């Protein structure tokens, strides 16, 4: 395993809830609450969870597209939460993001050439060089140089995501946060984009944090997978361990809903009762206790710590806490 390129420690992002005529703070939403993990160079770390679990906020807080409330984000050994806006602007060459909705993230009034050129222009590249780089990038993502003069609406969803990927690659980044990059695409197109992203990782030694709500998507592409629930990581391990031997009851429930490729194999579906609680008023103890089929008395009172229960397998659950058993 290579060195860690990204070390996230105790990351928190709380949003104030304001109310009354004076707009005073009346509470807070703990969108990301004490999340820690590392990502190694060339690795793809998948992060999954239901909508509202804090996975996208985690991705944006890592890039400081939204400012973290607390915690440390080390990129290449440097804590980037301490950098000035100007220092951060320079670093954005190395840290990029691909968004879920390629149409919303591409300016409809700009040609593809202008869209992909933008990050090159910001970093001072000349016109002729930019033109050549756009051509090269379009080819790298499986489009053609004649696409440069077209507008986003002239492309399919999959092609638009290829344009988004080309833009993210423009300045030779090291790390890309992929925020649900295939969720808005048809299943057949999803696998083409995933294959492209995987081959780009190999070609350019990229590192991805790949955020998705769909465990089957993450399985395809990740080396390790972290599962989030209500702003916290509840399980993190290598892909095969997670899919073959999930430990956390929430991961087990999520996996039970993933269809198997062989329709003759039946598996028991674990149906979770109730909705995800509000992060503005999370349950006491283990945040999952209101829906967990394995919940014990202690789960309502004591929050489980995120511990290594096997080699490279981290879980936050009292079922694996020897003191409780
Ligand atoms: Fe379920 Fe308790 Fe484990 Fe939480 S700590 S996941 S409630 S068994």
C-alpha cells in the first residue's frame, strides 16, 4: 500500500438552525460528526449511505467547498484547513470534484471548449496550449475534438459526465472527489462511466473518494468502502470483506437490498423500520438504535466507538465490544 495522500481526522460539519424574528441560533444539524479515515495514493475509497447521511457534505468539506466546523484534512501531509484562500486556490489543481448532475454543473451557455478551458485559464495557460489540451482531454474521456465547439445540451447524460470528468482532469489532479457521479445516469451508461473512471485512475495514478448511495456501484469500483449513517462512519474495510462479511447491522441491511446477479439464489431481505432520524435531533447512544434489529439496552445510552475489530476492519457497534458481551 502506498502512502496516505488524504488523512481526514475528526472532521465535523455542523450547520446552524436559525429561527425567530431575530434569526437567532436555535439548534444545529450535525451533517458530519467526527469522521476519520485515510486514503492511499492510487486508491479508490467508496463512501456509501442513504441520502442525508453526510457523505456529500464530507466530500465538499474535504475540498473546503464548504468550511469544516472542526477537524483536520491532510493532503500530501499538509493540513489544508489552515491554508489561506489563495493557498487553497493553488492547491485546487491537485484536488478536484466531479458532481452528480453533469448538466447542472456545466454552464449551458458555454461551449465544451470554454468549459474545459476554464481551469486551465485560471492557472495561466496560454490560448494555443489550452486548445491543444482540450483536444487531448476530450480524447482521453472518449469524446472527439469536434465536440469542443458544441454546447452541453447537445450531449447525452453520459457524454456530459465525460465532459465533467475532462474538466476535472484538466490540471493533472492527484485526488478527485466523485460525488455520486453516475447516480443520474441509466444503468447501461453507468458501467461505461465507471469503466472509464477506473481506467483513468490506472492511467494517471489518480486517487478517488467515490461517494454513492448505491452499494452495487461502489462495489464495482472501490478498493475499500466506508458506510455512513447520520453523519458518522459506522463501518470501513476492504471491499471484499465488506460484501462477504459485513459486521454492522446497518451495512447488513443495506447489502440485503442489493440484488444478486444470479436470480436463483435467494437471500433474506432485512427491512429497516422507520426513516432515518433527523441529524438536528439524532437519537442518543448509537444513532442507529431506533431502527436496528439487534439493538440492546446499552445502545440507547452509550454511543459505540469506531474500533478495529479485525485487521483493517473498523466498526462502530456494541455487538463487537467485548466489554458489553
Ligand atoms: Fe445496533 Fe446497538 Fe450495534 Fe447500534 S450499537 S448497530 S443499535 S447493535
